[in-house]
C-alpha cells in the first residue's frame, strides 16, 4: 500500500546510517522515510513497524526473523547496511519466498574492519593494554608483528584488505585460507595459500574474516589445539565464529591469546589484559568514512529496487519489481 500521494514508505532503523543527504535523495525518488531510532529493536517492535512499508533499511543490529517478514504486508526491498546479511537477516528465505529483494553493502566497511584488526594485532603483540594506563606493567620485551607468521581465514574484501595492510607495513610471512583459492590476489599482494589445518599449525597470529556461512563455532577445540603455544587470535568476524568453551579453556591456561570485537560472556571478563581483549560492543566497522559509504550504497539500492531497476547488490537472487 502506498501513501495517498502514491509515495512509497521506507523504514530506517537506528540513526548511525542514512544521513540527511540520503533522506533527501530517497524523498526525491518518491519515498517517505519513517525512522525507528533504536539500534536493537525487538521483534515485536519490528513486526509493528514493518506494516505498510515498501522498503526497509536495516541500520541497527536487529535480526530480521521469519515472523517479521511474515508481518510485512507490502515490503519489496530490504537493504542491510553491512556485509554479513546472513547473520542479520535470518528470515531471508522467507523473504525470498515472498518476492522481497534483499541487498547488502559489500566492501563499505572493509577498510574500517581491516584497520581495526591490524590495530588489535599490533596492540596485543606489543602488549599495549598491560603496559599502559589500563594495566600495571612498566617494562616488558614484546613480540613484533613484523616477524610474526600471520594467517588470514577468509579472503573476501576485508581479508584481502588486511593482507594488503600487513604487507604494506613489512610483514613478510602472510598466508591465507579461503574456500575458494585466489591466485590473482596471491600474486598481486605476495601472500601464500594454505589449507586450514596447515595454516593453524604454521601461524603465530591468525585473523578471522569468514562470513556467517562458515558456520557457528567453525573454529573449535580441534582447530585451536593446532595453534602453536602463545599464538594470537584476532576475531573481528561474526560473534560465534569461535567455540567459546574451547577458547576460554585455552586462554585461562595462558596457552593462547585473543582479541575479539564483541562483548563476551562474563567469565571472559576476568582474564588478564595480555591474554584477552574485547570490545564493549562491535565497533570495528564504525568509522565516518565507512558509514558514509554504506549509506550511499544502501540508498542507491533502495531507490533502484523501489523503482523497478536491477541492482548489483541484491544477494538473494530476486529481481526488482516492475
């Protein structure tokens, strides 16, 4: 159902994305914007908010369930302002059945996440948290990142950007594992491919960048056991990539170290700073540049899809409605 003027209604959640310039573009494209200014709207709130909406720009960290999709009475397009749409849109199959196009913003936050991952590697290798005002150490000879053997799991846009940054600062030994080998990138950047188990055995530092498609807990007890003593794991991927029970055991024994871009369960919070760092909430993606780029892409996608045009960012095989 359109408004009485024939305009299409678009729901936008949270206020981090979609700036005034984007609202202006959407309104110029015959859209009426309705904001639900919450970063984590509940299922009930979204079920109510989605009614009468033709478009939905997911700018928060809510999860779009089957029930929310079922309540959508005229939804045509759902745009996620990040990359890992599988994690945030668990109702994507239901959306596809209803003919709702789902799109995302690939690469928008890649540099931001890669930058954050590199910052964590440097901070943990040099033990900045214990040696600074957050810790109680005043002197310690630390490990260098430049001479570490660094492995990247998942060579999508973010993983490839991390690899370029590592090579750019002089890290010589950089390897990767990905479901699809990428020889062109290998040659261009100067990195080598390894099978997953081989990489885990070889590397002192491992950075996780696989998507939700890799499966919850794809780094579990057997995989952690392969890492050499003292190895560092950097997790800026989806929450749940590492089996928490297995990781906590390794960290509490001080055999491994880790840094994660999410709030862990409470028992992790008692671990010492040199063994484990965590973000109070996922923040790796959150830079001005990344938010601007994601908003640009999301706006372009929504306008295309609501005006019957093809869109390169659609991820569920749906075509625009004509």
